C-alpha cells in the first residue's frame, strides 16, 4: 500500500501537467457551471447540493463518498481537509468557507487557476497524510 502511494506521489510530481489538465477539466465540468472560468458561491453551493444526496443540508464523509463513488481512505482524508471545522460533516452554511479556501486573492470568486492551485495543495496534503499513516 505504501509503495502504491509513493508511486502515485512520484507520478504526481513527474506529471504535474496532466494533473493540472485533469483538475482544469474537473473545474470546467463540475464547478464552473456557466463556463466563464470563474466559480462563485452559487456554483459552490450547487456542487454541495449535488453531493447532499438526502438533501438535509449536511454532508457527512460517508455521504460524500457515496456521491463521488470513492469509498477509499483517500477520499475520507481529502474530505477532512476540505471540512472547515474538521468535525466530519460539512454543513451548507460552511460552503462560503470552502469557497474562501480556494479563493487565492480574496475577491469572492474562484478562478480556474485558483481552483487548480488549491485542489493540488489539498491533494498533496491528503497524499502525504496517507503515506504517514501507512508507516
């Protein structure tokens, strides 16, 4: 398992361009719904709503994993890094804090490049956490 994670990390470092492209496509398809290369709060809230399968305004990690189809420990770790108060549940009221974590210049919007930068940072932190857990 540790070897697989190390190889993934090496692949991430060696192939940053491909990850950049993957994150750009994810942003374009899943976050920036009006295709203007900028995501605002309404788009982040719509993404939250798509993950909130039972529509109760709360997104626990298990529901996130069901919505994304990724039930692995990596998804749980990634989720924990996005959860503003790290209580294991993202509430709809926390969506603005998530947007702010992606918003590099503090203008209330997230450009594609800001999204890619923060998503990459979170991914690397999640991967590092998985590697340290595997030791």
